[in-house]
C-alpha cells in the first residue's frame, strides 16, 4: 500500500482524525471521548518517576532517530504501525511535522515516543521502553519542550491508566475540537 501523503495526514489531524493500520488497511478514527494530557499545572509527575528523573538515567535527544523510534513502537505482539504508517510518518518527519523524543544510554536507544505537531497542537502517536521508565521520561521531556514552545494541546487519542498517572483525562469530542481549533488558530495544513 502506498504511503499516505503528508497533506492528507495534516488535513486529517486538523479535523481531529487520525489513521491506524489494521490487517493491511488504513482505518481512520475520531473518538467520542479524546485523551489529552494537560500542559499546565495539572500535569503530574509521579513521585517515583520524579526521583528517577533526578538521577538522569538517559541522555534525551529530539529527532535524531525518528525511524528507530517508530520501529521500537511497532515491536509488540499487536501493532497498528505497519510499513505504510512508517513510510507515511517518515515523510511527515522530513517536512518537519513528525517528531521523536528519545532516551539513550551507553547501550543505545532505550525508549521514546513520536507524534505529530501542527500549530500549537502535538498529537502523541506511540511510545515504547526497552529499559524502565524510558517512555515516561521521554513524555516528561516532551511536555517540557511543548510548554517552552507555547503549545496548548497534547492529544493522546485514547486514555490509558498509565497516562492518567500524569494527569491525563478524557474530554468529549466537541470540547476536543474546540481546543484543537484554538491550538491551530486558523492555521492551514500543509
């Protein structure tokens, strides 16, 4: 299957829709309840993770191994990240809209996450860990970077118990779309 064009993907994200691969097909989603992580004081770093962060177990890098991060995220029993998704998001990365946060140590890449940025919105796609807390530490650094850059929306698509520990919550689609419109501020995709 051919890669999804960057313009198609950006236009979909701008409308609150995202793709996932399943059995060789691309399916599109816009959940009734959308997972978001707050970028204000409601963002919470669990106590144990706060202690681990002080030890600085990883070197944090941004956008140095985007494809490796995607492949790490896809290495699980069930995945929605197939070759079409990988090649599509590589194109978005080449255009400056898809980004990775990476945790490195002396043994290599140990975890991270990737997602899409558009306007002041970041759409978290997936994360992985090879060593304890690597994906969580990547998330904390992502939130720090998004705050520095004036972002107002961190979309997680669906909510999980893991993301709730950071203050993540679900909001109705209409509220999400209003927040998305504010984050995009009239920005045209592309």
